[in-house]
C-alpha cells in the first residue's frame, strides 16, 4: 500500500495542497482551514523528503501525468536539483503553516482567514509545481498560480498598511510582464523545436546550434525569470512587497519564492539551453557577474539606511540573490555548488529572520527599528533568534551562511578571480553594519515601552527556533546540504556536457535541415 | 534574384512583424502611462499580441481548424498552440480581474488611480512616520 | 435600471436561451469548438445579465453568494478528484483510461467530467467576481453616463 | 484571400491599439479594448484557431470589458496627462521590439507546413486522437487529456483569481442602495 502511494509521490506532493485549497473554501471554517493547511503542507514535505532521498544518488525520477509519455504529455521529472528545492519549499511551507495561526490573528481580518489559508496553499502548490515539472509551458501555468496567490497574499497586508495595495499592484504589473516575456521565449523555442518537454527541448536545441531566434528566446526567458527572482535592476517590486505584506507572507516569500525562480533559471540555463555555444556563457559572464556584484553592494548599502526592519531585510535579500547569481555565473562546479547551497541556507536564514520580525510585529505592532529598542530584554527568545540568524546572514563561522560564503570564495579563487573574493568579504562587512544596527537597538538602547511586552506565543517561537537551529546545524554538519548541492551541480554540468556532443543524441534531426 | 528573395522574406515574416508592432504598443502603454486602468489595458494588449504570435506558429497555409472531418486528405493546423493559448487567455483574464480589484481598493484608500498622485501620498505617509 | 422596461423584457426572453446555449457549448465541446471554459463564461453571463438588468438583490436571492463560493471550490475538486480516482483505479494521476473497461471510453468519460469541473468553477468564479465588483459603492452615478 | 483578410485585420488592430494609446477618455479606451479583442478573435478564426477565437470573444470582449467598465464606474473616467519619462518608455518598447524582430529573421516562414513546429508532437496529436481519445475536436482532446494537467492548473488559476477578488473586495457592500431597494420592494 505504502509503496503504491510512494510511486505517485511526484504527483501527490503538488496535488495534495492543490486539493486542500478548495477544501478550505468548501468548509469555510478558519480553524479547520488551518488544520487542513498544516496537514497538507506536512504531507507535501514528507513526499518531498522521500523524493530527495530517492534522488540524492544522482538518479532521475520521471512521472507521466495522465499516463501520456513525454513529449506528448506533461512529465514530472525529479533529480537532485529540484528535489532539493522541493524539500526547501515544502518544509518551509509546513513551518510557516504552523507559524501562521497566531501571526495572522493580529494582522488579517478574521473573516478572511479561510481565504488566507487558501491563497497560501495555492501559492505552495504553484511553487512546488514550477519546481517539479519537466514541461516548459507547465512552468508558466504553475508560475501564474503562485504569482496570483502571492499578489493576493501581499495585498492582505492592507489591513495594517494601505501601501500593501500599491505594492501588490506594482508586483502584479512587473510579474505579469516577466511571465509574458517568459511565454514569448517559450513560444520561440516551440517554433524552433516543436516540443515543450524540457529534456526533449535540450536535445533539439543542441542539435540546432547557434541561431538568432534561439538567442532571443534565451534573452526573453532570462529577463522574464530575472524579473521574478528580483535580479538586480529588475528587483524594484521586491522591497515594497516584502515590507507591506503580512509578516507571515514575508516569511514565506523571502524563504521560497525567489529561490524557486532561481531554480527555474538554473534549469533553463543548464539543462535546456546548455552552455556550449558562446552567446549564453558570454551573456552571463559579462552581464550577470557585474550585476550580481552591484546588487551585493548597492542593496546592502541601501539596507543600512532603512528605518524599517522588514524593508532592511528585503534589500538584504536582493543582495543575497546577488551572491547566488554570482556563484551560478562563475560556471564552474564549486560556484554552482555554492549557489545551490546558498539557496538553501539563505532560505533558512531569511525565514528565521522574518519569523522573528513577525513576532515583534505581533507583540508591539511595528517593525520599525526605533520601536524595537530594548526588545532584547522583553522578548528574549525572539531577539536571540534574530541575532543567531543575523550571524548567519553575515557569514560568521559555525553558521550556515559561513558555509555558503566559504564555497563561494573557493569558487572565485578557482577561477583566479581573487578580487571577486575580496568583494564578497567586503560586502559581508556591510551586512555586519546593518545587523549590528538592529542588535544595538534591541539590546543596548533603553526600552521604548514602559508596559511589559509579553513573550511571543509558542506556536511562533517553535517554528522560528527550528529555522534558527537548522541554520546552525547546517553550518556545522554540511553532509546533507553539501551532498545535495554537489550532486545537483554535477547533474547540471553533466546536462551541459551531454549537449556538447550532439552526435550522441539519438533521433534528433540534423542541424540545418 | 535578390528582389525575389526579399519579397518572399517579407511575405514569410510580415505576420510576425505585425504582431511585434502590437506587442510594442502594448508594452509602451504599460510602461509610459500612469493611470492604473490604462496600464491594465496595455497589459491586455501586450498579452493578446503574444497570443497572436503563438497562433501564427500553429497556422499551416491551406490548412483548416483541427476538428477532424474524416477526410483523409485534409490538412489541419497545429492544435497545440491553440491549447496553450486557451490556457494563457484564462490566465490573462484572471490577472486582469485581480488587477482591477486592486485598483478599486487603491482608489478607495488613496482617492486616485494616477500613479504620481499615489506616489505623492505615499511620500507624505513616509514623512509622517519618520517624524 | 428599473426604468428600462424594454431592456427588462428583452433580457427575460434572452436568459433561458443563453443558459441553454451554455449547456450546448459545455457538452458539445468534443465535436465542435467550445468546452467547459467557454460554457462557464456564457452560463455566468446569463446570471450577470439578470443581475445588471434587475438588481443585485434579485440575483442574490436567486444564487446566494456563499453558495456560489462553494461551487467555486467544487469545480476544482471535481477536476482534481477525477485525477485521484484514477490513482485509486491503478493509473497515473489524470489517466482517464482507467475509468472504463476500454481506454477510449475511459478517456471520453474523463474529458466529460473534467470539462464539467472547468465549467462549474469558471461560471461560479465569474459570478463571484461580478458580485464582488457590483456590491462596491460606485462613484459615478447611473445617470452620469 | 486569407492573406488579404489577415492584413486588413492587422491594419485595424494596429489602428485600434494606437487609438487606445492616444485617447485619454477611459470609457473610449475600454470600449476600444473590447473592439481589439473582437478583431483579434477574427484573426484567430482566419488562422484556424476557432476555439481560441470563441474564448477570446467571450473573455476579452465580454468579461474583461464588463469588469473594466465596473472598475471605471467606481474610479474615474478620464486619464490625467502622463507625467512619465516618455523617452525612456519609448526606448524600452523599441529595444524589445528590435530584439524580437532580430529574432524573427531566423524563424521558419509563416504558415509553412515544413516548420519544425509541425514536424513533432503537433501532427502526432492529430494522428493519435481518433485512435486514443475518439473525439473529433483535437483541441479538446489535447486540452483535457494529453495536456490535462495544464488545464487543471488553469482551473486553479481561475480559482485563485476568484479567491483573490473575494478577498480584495469583501465587506463594504453597498449599504445605501440595498436599503433603498429593500424599502422599495416593501412599498410594492
């Protein structure tokens, strides 16, 4: 029985939250909706863990939806790369579901709680569906499920701050332009190859060779996803969306949404397009490396001058995405490993930080740094969690953040780019400044409130500390993350190398036909 | 010879170019206009132009709609782009509905649907907060 | 729009054929253009017309919003439910061939069911959206147009 | 003949789009966007996409227009003159357009039966549908069965939009109106 269920794990881990979402609406009770959400996200996380365990040795699972063999039907294709991302998204989803119950009490009108959970489940479904699929158009469909539910979730912040509405609107415009660019790119690819299946696309693109239509397809897919993952000059929607969304939504988005977009980027760059022909490699090296470095510095500096903690963390996210993109665009194995490991570590660290901020908002109703003065004594658990996760953000040894930066610096040194290594260290010092500003306010300043502030509820402390402990654990024991990331990097590089030898691909039409 | 090539090249590609002109107009409206409703209209235009691109890909000259008639000599246009665009149209209307609902709420809170006036109000809020 | 007598009479005559046409589009999608999505929109249009020409309260009485919301969920559940049923019948998710003894019949039932799911959700969502928009206070009056 | 209709429709579409861009009366803009949808539905019919045309007419010209009119009734009817940097917007549109046109130069010719898109899965669907699904409309077969999971996703998108609008526009119903309406009914 169990093995029969596990055989369908790929489909189920997306479908369980997808079915749970309408169930919430059908029953229409908020406590029941919470229970359904928690159960569905836990089940989904278990399936994801199972898939990760199955693929950690480098094997690939293929699941044919509707029983139609690809490329005729839609295929779910899981390898170490996306299994790892699935695991991140689903497990963060489960923790956020636990955390949400108390957090939304204060920030969202109780009449809307059922719809909050529904939108959250849909967002989870969308992110999981984007990650697991092996079909290029299916990516778009699930991307839009996650995007539309994200706009809704951000707009729910309007109960606390009306600017959530304009943040959601701007995100909608930018996100839709991004998605449309992506669709244009897919359309061009379809025109050239006649297929939508990613593996099939990879073979046919390799056989095609360089081509102007292909170049433009690449550019549009790159820019489209770049908008979704807040790549440096395209990040303008992110700070407002993260700052005005309800706290729990900020937690979930910061920990998962951009990570999934990075994954899609990886998948298209390496598996679908491959790096064989110069155009993409040149684009990445000459455009993305400088952009990533600018993001690391400019956003960190902007973060230093923020008076709102959520906003500060949002800018810090843009900078951290810079590290991930830098690792990827080095185009070597250590760089890729660094990028993927940082994907995971940053998800855990930012998740923990935003959870701590959510607890402050829950108790004192503000996330402005000056209102947090003295909170270190009043909410010791959450303040300590913030500091511990903040150390990870800086990259202090024995935290997960250190591991990512260690790999990243190694990767730059492998390329002989010692100046990049220096820049990475330099930008980490900026993180010290903005984290210190908060620590200073929390511990060294006199409390603003005379009235005692109550401790955060357990249902918020527990998930926060699970995240914090994870960030510490994965800073000491890198077996799981290191293995998953290096297997993933190997797979991605292999995918590119296979395409370098198109004659080994059976059945692909000869170039120039 | 060259003339012949260029005219056939135009005939073979004019469809795509017309679609691209429509896309440009749509994108220009989205980026240049400050009125929130107008932006959504522009976005719709942009997306509809992309739909046309896909449908152009599916067209076979001399073909008919892919509804099987039983005649073995019939040439059918490619059904796959049609299916993709049916999905995309639905996604488009979903986005439009969501965007418009946001506009209604923004108007209730800010009293305007012009981007620059909203920006002024938000700056004012910022100033009050830091004061 | 209480003063538009002609509109009211004409719409009363129009609504039943619109509903009928929606059903035709819903169940004829296998043979000609159409299917659940288009049918759902047309079906909803009949109700929206009723709501516009008579009044929102009339429409609320005919189809209470909280019931419509349940239908929004129901359609999606029918679709996903077909997929889950296929799992129990030993196939992959959404493998309709398992629904009958012979694969082709199974496909036929499957398509009919999922199209029904699509139609229900689309119609219910469209009506819900209409309710949501129509029950906000307008700033431009009816007579200003 | 098809090419002629094609060009005429494109001509009208471009004119409509430019009018939408230039006009500032939102009522006219919304109506023209409905016209744009109808024209594009016509174009889809010419290009053999009857199902798409049907949907575009119902959705683009119908539902979207109604929603936009509703929004307009609650907001404003006139667009204020744009204050944005037009040159910047123009540059973006031109760069994107130029990139796309660059991309078309290596494209297979429009309508050619030898294009790669018509050599792979496309004809497979047409060939296999009668045997495996047994419905004449291949679009329905692909939509609901071969790529049925995409359609499930599509229903989820519509569901999300429904939830989103319910969330955004909950509460604050029209109190004055309903009270008046109720009174009227009592009087009758």
